[in-house]
């Protein structure tokens, strides 16, 4: 069946728009994916769909005070476009940078905003995905209009959590509290916290960002945490980048050299966290003590029960969180919530935390593949019954890739590895005439242990544990895992054998393992 005939069979009324590649998401992953498609597959047509009314993903949807990256922009930024600002950047700076990429490659006409993808159906007979999207109005509400697209390859770049719905636990008495309870992902534009007593529930990177940003304007900000988090601090600058610029080295070189140095140091630090966790812990805590003074109870408020990097270590630029605590504009309470009351939060210790506003920086709700209803030949697709191939493709699912970045390094580093792989795969399929490819566990690995997406002993943030039952599985062999080792994956991904036994291709109506 020709491609035109297949499309007509799936869409007899001719209402669907066909593209070679359909990208879902215009955030850091989707814009990067488009750049690599332009470079590596210039003959392929592609379109990007995004639910929001502008590009940016996280950096567009998150509006809380002080919103910034907690990864340096030399690695969170793209390898193909030098970052010339401070390493820890604001949302506005990141959006400006992404906008420059869109302009430089003429991407704007290919992005369809206010298109919320509802369903994606694969037809094995036609080797096509049919995607249905709801059209939203300026407020984000559905207009009742839908549009359909068909595509040979579906490229999922939408992230892994619900952008407009943060995770807030249900505490007793929340309805009794007289002030607003605001999740950082759902920040209202008209919230005035001037002179107000604010309690921020949470202790991760978001709390460490919003607290110093609010502390200068609020009467006082209290960080209420159930358990502490590890933090690193440092100047919001990188010495080698500054030195190279003083030497008038081209920005392309500055970016690449700085990027490599950061990657080398991150890898060394991560290995230290596993090999000498007590030494790393002591160094991190010594830094906190130096900022807060000898009388501060660092053991209670900043000493986690887990080893470093079992959960994400948040970077605090210029130690702004600790400066706010040291000068009394902010404070930390480590306790559990008993219930909300009219004028604040009653803790299990019996203490009352008085508050005018409560901010919940309590994490996010994960979603697998954007909460889209996927099906294959009419059968609903249960992602938890698939096994991931290198954290980007899935057994039994043809012509689809998912960008899921790193936890311990910048998201973009892995997004770019996936981008280069997808381009190489699409060119291989074109050259060989393959209509589809799906990964499958080969006979040589049929007895491999099948395990949850990630090892809890390796990395165990609560948002991941809450969603583990929804996520695809991992295999015991390295290629069937979403690993955290960029230092190895940067060599492994380009060396993936596209004719390897894990890849099953289809030409016409004939399916065969690539190795045959």
C-alpha cells in the first residue's frame, strides 16, 4: 500500500494533516528535537504541537517568584548554541535563548500552539500514527474543535509531569485556613504577599528558589519541611568561562570548553557520592554551617537521612536561601503537619505556625506520555506493560521515541543524545525502505529480569515513587534501562547498532528482525 493510499484509508474524508514526524511539546526537548531533525533529516517534514500558547514548557508555565534553572545553562542549554549569560538563569533568560533558536532556524511556522493531544492510534497495516488534538482558546479551555494528524513517527517531547497541576497532599483542615493555599505550579498573577507571613511547604529546588525571592517583600517566610534536603552553593559564575572571555576566545569555544569541564566535574562528584558518601555529606554540611554559623541546628534542619544524590541535590546560586535564613528574613521548621487551622498550620509537635499565605512546593504529578490515550490496532496501550529501551523507546511500540532526561545532570544532555539517535534511525529506515521499527527483547535476553523503571536504592524522589506503577519497566541489561550516566551514554548512543537484534523492522507486510 502506498503512503497516499494508507493515509486515505485512515482518513477517508481527507481531514487529517500528514507530516513525516510529529513532535509533541515545544519545550526545551521539542525545540532541540526540531533542530536535530533540520540538521540530520532536512528532507523530512515535521510539525510541533503544544498545549500552551507559547513555547518554553516549564519556563512558560511556571510563574512563581524567582523561577530559575537549578542546572547550569552551559549544559542545560543546547550544545549547538553557546550560552553567554550567568550559568543559573531565570525563566525569562531561558525563554529568550529558546526564542533565538526558533528564529535562527525558522521554526515558528511549524509550531501549532493551543493543540492539546488527546489520543494517538497506531495502525500496523498502514504503519501510521493518527493523532487527535483538541483546539484550546486563550484561557486554555477546549473550543470543541479538534484536528487530526497522521505521521510515520511520533516524537514525544512533552516532559513527564502535568504542567498545570502540581502535587499537593491532602491535609486535615485545609478548608479552615482563611488565607490562600497556592501551589508553585499554579501561581496566581494577582497574589500580593507584601508584608505577609508566608509558609512554604517543601524543601527541594523549588522551595529553595521561591523562599529567597519572596523573603525581601514578605514580612517573613518559613520553610516547613518534613525532612531535609542536600544543597550545594556557589557563585553564579564559572571561572573558566570568565577567564576565556577575558582572553577574547570565541563564544563557541567558551561554551564547549566550559560544558566539558562541568560534565567532568559532575561525573566526578556523582562517583564520589557513591564511593565516599560520608565524605561528600560532611563537605556539604560543612558549607551550610559556614553560612549559618556554629549555633544553627544544621543536624536537624539540613542533614538528610539518605546518602547524597539518592535524591536530587539542589544548587543555590550565591547562597541566597542561606543568606535569607542567616539575616532573619526566612527560617526553617522541620516537623510534620497535624492540620491546618484558621490562622496557620498546627504541627505534630503542637507548635502553631501562623501564616497569611501557604505555598505548597510539594512536587508534581507525573504523567506518562502526556496523559494521552494511546492505542495500537485498536487496543489500549498500557505503558507499564512495556520495557524501555535506553529510556527512549518501548517494546511493542513502533515508530515512537520519548525524551526523558537525566536526574543527576541537565535534562538537555540526554535530549540531545536522543535527538541525534532519532535522526540516525530515521535516515536508516529511509535508506533501507523500512516502514516501521520497534524494539523487542531478543531471544538471547529472554530470561533477563524485568524490574521497575528505576532502582529505589539508586534514586528515589517521592514524585517518581508515586508513579512507578504507571511507568514502563526496565530490564537487568544496561540497554534496557534509563541510566543516569551521561559520561558513558555520550559514547554508547552514537554506537548503537541499528541492525542489532533488539530492533524489529517491517518492510511492506513483512516483519523481520534486523539481524536476519
